[in-house]
C-alpha cells in the first residue's frame, strides 16, 4: 500500500533516506510552482473527481474523490521488487538485475530517463488551455486526470534522477521544470512535444497516438536491466492505459456524432457536414495523418547505433522482450528497414540490433491499426462509404530514412513541389484548424450536456451517471 501520511506519498521507504527526502522536498515546491504556471489554466480552485492510486497493484485504483489539483497527492510508486529478476537481454543477459546504476552506463541511462521525463510535463503544457473549451464535464475531468498523472510520471523520473544520479540528477530534475513546450530558446527535447495541441480533436488524437508512443517506450524501459527503472515504468503503464482510452473513445465519439448527423440529414459533402456544426470525416483523416506521422518520428532513426547500444547494454529492451522467442542477444539477426533509393522505396535487411527503433515503431503501428479499424467500424455501422486509412510510414516524416523525402499518404515518392501542392489535402490547413476551433469557442459546463460535435460516452467514470458533476468550478 501507498503511505499518504508523508509529505511525499511513496512506497519506497523514502523516510529512511533523509538526504534524498530533503532533496525531493526541495524539488516539490518548484514542481508546484511549475504546475501553477503551466498546469491547466484557471483550474486552481476546481474540485475535480479524480482517482488516486491506493496501491501499485493493477486493481489499486479504487479511490475516487473530489480533489483540488494543486493538492493532488503526487508521489513515488514503484512496482514491488522481484528478488529473482535478471537482466533479460543483451550482453549481461542472465546476471541479476541491477539495483544500482552500472558506472559505465551512467550517462546513457541518465539520458534515457531525462528524455522520457521531459515528455511528461511537456504534454501538460501542450494541453494547458483546453479546459476552457471542454465539450462536457466528463471530458474536462478526463483531461485533468491525464494531466495530474503526467505530473506524477514526471515525479517518477525525478525520483530516479535524485536517487541514483547525485548532483547531475538534481540538475537534470531542475531542467525538467525549466524547458517549455514550443519555446524557441528552451524547448522540450522531442519534436512532437513541441507541437501545439490547439483543440480537443488534437487532444484526443494526441492521447491516442502520442500517449501510445509513451506506452511503447515505457514497455521497452520496463524490460530494463536497471531494476528501479523497470519497476517505476510498470506502474506508469497502468496509468497510461487510461490516457489511451480517453484518446480512442474521444475520437470515436467525434466520428460517431459526425456519422449520426450525416445519416440523419443525408449529407456527405464536407462543407454541408461542417455547416451542421460537426467535424467532417475528411478533416478527421487529416488530423490522423498529422498526429500519426509526428508520433512515428518519436521512435528515432530507422537504423541507429544508439538503439543497438541501449539493447546490448541491457538498458532498454524490446516490446514484450521476455515473451519473445529468440536469443535476446540478436548478434546474428536481421530486420527489414525501408529507405528511398533513386526515387523508389526499397526494403532491405539490416542487422537487427541497429533496427530496434524501427522494430518498436512497427509494433506500435500494429496496435494503432487495430484502433483505427475500431473507428472504421463506427463509420461502417452508420452505412457511410468513407474509409479512414493510416498513411504510409514514410509520409510527412522528419526523422530517419524518410526525412527529406516527399512521400504521399499512399507511399509514392514525389517532388517537393508536387507534395506541397497536395499538402492541405493530407494534413490540416490553417483553415481546418480555424474551423475546428470555431466549434470549440466556449466550454460546456452543465452536468450531462455534451457539445454538438461529440457523442456522449457509453458510460460515466467509476459507475457514476453521465450527468454527474465531475468538476465543480467553485
Ligand atoms: Fe506519461
Ligand atoms: Fe500519458
């Protein structure tokens, strides 16, 4: 169980290490200062119906209550230690899992933790303004739940930095509060986390696509030979599942509402559909193309010696590493990777160790494809002849083998000029953003009411009815 009587709730026996406890208690006000500046706008006094973990077991989520977000019990929760756990891959395979940072991997491991940690506050910053235009109290509560949990994920990474990396770790923990999403001088580390999230369609797309990248990165780190990292990531994954649920059902409900209106009014032309105050399926496809492609970049270069090193050193595994049936060393294995040669996309086999980013990206794409087909079912059930598609992997990429090439969603290699001519048929134009924004000019704050552009969910949170007062504004 988690001890909530301490200033910093934790299950790591923080009270036993006074120096560490003091360092974290010193960081805590800085975190709260960051939350007050960069957390959800104007939300300080809201009472929000939030869940708080009461134990680190998968079913440890029983506690729901009204909380003011600045008083949320952010803390440090690790999955319990398994004394028999080993390093399960790479050159150290078979050794007992490390309880301390191996000296030779110290800076690499710190970099991995900082990069993961940096995404957590970034998404809160990206979503800061959205509470002002929420489509319902249910959705408002959900975004706040996501935001406080991203705050806790930051705590998780900061704990590791403070506990295992001494002074450099403390400096990195401060820097995590200093960078700002989209800032020109001091931006967040990864590209997708500097893109704006201007509206709720973008938010749901983000939580579907980009939080799922979070899931896959956490899954790979949950395999780490550095046991404290593995254990903290396992707990974070239980929270991530809710974020992806919010994204998938959010987009699904928007599609459902659009389809209802299209069917009822027997309309198909995007401008007619828009005139009825819902988001046309073409625009939804463009948002999908955008969020999918910028998220694919987060996996890094298709061929990467860093990825090989992370694996060989036992720091970052593959998706479901221990369930895979191979030697977990990969010295003699190959993996297919695509690249553009002479205007053609060709696939070649490269050493599997260097292709681990690509492999994780492919695992991610499989799961994404399943989600998109669930959205498609909503359209099919309405009898509307529209197909949502995932664009080609090379479309709109800025990192890896496709960077600098101009690939259409269908996977044709185009000239820059030809690509630019079609750009806004494929990704949202400023006018598309303007339209979506126009639907979301104010917030819907009456219990049980939903904005016209989104269908209500199937059920409420924690068995509460849909007209429950999920947020009290005071
Ligand atoms: Fe997170
Ligand atoms: Fe998340």
